């Protein structure tokens, strides 16, 4: 009986057991934060590229010219952003059906090439990032 009571009161190794229980949860939280940081960085970059492409496209006189300007801008600038592939972008410029004095630049980015989908198997955001920017032609 004496041996059993000594075993139950011995605290050697309790830190190792606590670490073994909590470490997987800790690493899951840390890697989740890193994965979402990469995704949100790419999402913010796509939004910035969309806004800048719309500002660039304002110089076009026709819808076709605006489309060409926006596509050229996206191909030129994507090399400046980490994790973004210029081949994964899809650009569409459309006139507004409600207001003939404005147009919208829509950009779709296939983010399935980001490293977060190869590393994680739990819930992550949609692999397609969709952003748009509307520009008024001719000022206020």
C-alpha cells in the first residue's frame, strides 16, 4: 500500500504529460493563424490590385480598351506581390446597367495555389477570391 501512495503523490513528469496534451492544440492554433494570415494577405493584395486596375482602366475610352488596360495592369503588377500568380487572375470589366457613367472591374483569383491548402485539412475559406471596384466616369 505504501508503494501505491508514493506513486500517486509523485509529480515528476507531470509537465511532460501536460505538454503532450496541450501541444497539439497549441500547434493547431498557431498554424491556423499562419494559414489565415497568408490567405488574408493574398485577399488584401487582390483587393488592392482590383482598385488600382479600376483606376488604370479609367483612361480607356471604350469598354474593350478598359478591359485591355485592366488586364495589362494585373499582369504587370502581380510580380510585386508575394504568393500571387499572374496566371490565376481573371479580369472582367463591365458597364453598369443602372448608371451609364460608371463601370465595374471584377477580379477573380484562384487561390488554390497558395501553400495553405496543401498543408491543412481543416476548414479554410473559399479557394476563389472575388473582388470588385466601381469607378464613376467623369467625376462627381
